[in-house]
């Protein structure tokens, strides 16, 4: 894990518009605040929705995503989540929760 104890939250600056494409696997997210459009996975959208409701650390977010999507919270999913959190942070969609 890159930041196991860091708590993440949905960025306070984001105003998202979401469109789901023909399959559940691709979702278009437009951030009105930045003017940027992104194609994200369903799992990524779940993470954004969870972080919009509650700031969470990696372990708790992994548990919620695994349970909600009926996935095994194994090392593969944990690694995927690491990469996803770093990418979402770099896009300005999430941010560290001030402690």
C-alpha cells in the first residue's frame, strides 16, 4: 500500500456529472470545476461515491469496495486501489482528508 494510513475524501472543489455508457464497465465523469472529462471504471465510480459520503482510509475503502462488488479483498484488489487513489488524487477528484 502506498499510503495505508492516509484518509481520503472527495475533493471539495469537484462538481461531477456522470454518464454511464452501454456497459456497466465504462462511465464518463465530467468535472465541471476543472472542465476535464474522464472515463472511469464502475469500481472507480463506487470509490468516488463512497468518498463523497465519508472520508476513508485505504483499508476501509478496500473493505467497502470488496463487499459492495462481491470481490475478494486480496493483494490484487489492494494494488489496483492504490493505483486508482493516486490517479484520482492527481486528477483532483479526491484529496487527503485534513487531520
